[in-house]
């Protein structure tokens, strides 16, 4: 069985108390919660993440039968600004503490770029950059260990951890049972590898499979001359074939959380059904 969820900031723009019943009605049983993107009228500073706030959210989700699969905190540990980095660490520590009170699946993040704009640059592929990311991630993982929280990194083609090999290295060098992988197949694609994507996904499953703790599901379309040449769209509305990924999930990851990204309120039901059908066929 796969547990399909929704990234809540892709859903209807409603207060949380009204949003959660709508998400559950569409057939979703778990969610990706990014506080800074969803709770626009509530501060998301480290000091705002109190036990009372956590218990309030925990009750609201439980009342609607929706688990919090992942608490997202996508900050850039490679930012060269010392002030930014200090604030980022405090937010990571606060999110980890908050997650322990929420009882959610994990805290999830991407892996940064060595600039203030958080944009791809050639240095993203440098050995020096990857080593720096590993060093800066270590205290965050140690905090996760102290609170008994799973912390998951998400490889992205345009970030410092961009493929299965670099991700495996991060896992091995840090060597923590609390550090896992959030596997988003589409996020590992770019124009250089999109036409050999099945080979890439097979490599990811081989190298990272035991440490994959959650899946992100979306799709892509090609956009020649625009952006990076690929655009993320709702699952089942682009070129992706999820049969290989779903076979892996079905055989090795029972009841895994799998949240959909880049949906719209209009296609959220279609996308969920497309992924459920892909799982059923695997």
C-alpha cells in the first residue's frame, strides 16, 4: 500500500481548518507541510514554533485523518552570508524540535547552491562545494539525532547534491541512521539526462534504495528555450512513466508516504488517481 499525500500550498487558498477537510475529501491521507508557504498570516520564525503551536496543528490534522508526512524547511546551507547561515541553522533546529512534537514523518530539505540567490552555478558540481555542504549539514543531523527525528535530503539536478552518487556520498560520510533520502525522480532530471532517465532512476534505487524514506511525485514537460528546458507539472500530466518507481515502492517500501507536487486544485484528484493507478499496475 502507498500513502498518497498533497503538498498543501498547492491546494485551495483557505484557512487551515477549512483546507484540511477539502484535502481529505479529495482522497489524500497525508501531506507535505511547509509552514512559511502555507501559514501566511502566522510567523515562521524559530521562536514562533512553540509546543502549543505544534499541538494545535497535530490536533487539526488528526481530526481530519491526515498525517504530516514531511515538515519542509528548504533553506540554503551553502549561502555565503554568515547572517543568513546563522538564521538558517536556528530554523532547522526549531523545525526539528517542532517535528518531534508534531509526530510527523520527517523534516525535509534540498541541498543548496553556493550563492545568495540559491541558483545553479558551475560550482554546484565542485568537490569543494559538496564537502562544504557535508560539513554544514552535520550539526543539523546531530540535532535530529538528539530529538529522534528523521532528517531527509532531496537530490536536485541543479543543487549541490545532484545525482545518486553525490547523495550516497553525503549519507556515507555523515553516517547517521537519522539521515535519509526524500526521492523526487523529476528533480534529478535536466536536459543532459532526461532521455536516459530510466537508467538514472534505476541507479538511484540501487544506490539509495535502503535509505529512501519518502517519495515526491510530479511530472515534467519540455520547454525548449524557456528556463532550464524542463517544467514541473502535476503527476500524470507530462512525460513521466512511474512504472519502475512504483514497482520498487510496491516491493520494498510498504505504506511509504508519497506526496504529490505541482498539482492545482483543479487537477489534484486526477493526479492522485493517476498515481494510484500506476501503483496498482506495478
